């Protein structure tokens, strides 16, 4: 529903000519799931560190890099992992995560030394 509202307001903005930046950010994106945003920081943290999703449901995860360094948001062990790699500073990327089995799935940034510095997160899949 939120996706549809965003799309509608984008269309309206375009129609009355107040659209600030060219191109549609939503075109081509999957509309599956309500969507969750995780921010990556140069302090080697994900914010939020842990997100919670429902088992079996495809969830759109958007990883927004608020730092200057390149970061990744890569999950492990799920049916469909998000592999948002080499996201530049100020950029963002989206992917679909889906896990049928409840549990805790790890997320890492695989840039050199980032994981070791604590750039790890979790996706908790609940029933
Ligand atoms: Cu990183």
C-alpha cells in the first residue's frame, strides 16, 4: 500500500511539473513486500543493526549508504539472500530477502576489515 502511495505521489508530482530529479526510482523495482530501509555508516555499523521479517514473505530491503566508504549488505543462509555489494557512499541499492525458516540470519559487509570492525547485522525471521 505504501509503495502504491509513493508511486502515486511521484506520478502526481510529475504531472504538475514539480518533479525535482529526473528518472523514476521505482520503475523496475519489485513491488514485493512492504520494504525496509537499512542505513550503512562509516562507523562500521548498520542502522538498524537488526531487522525483523516474516517467514516465507519476500521483503524488499533497501540499503542506503550514508557514509563515504563503499559498503555491502549481504545476507547469508536464506532462501533468497540480499546481495547488495559495493554500494558507494551516498548511494543505495535494493534487493529481495526471503526465508521460509524462522531464525536469525547474519548480514555482513565484506569490504576489507569492515566485518572485523563490527559491520555485521541480523535479519530475524519470525513465524
Ligand atoms: Cu562496510
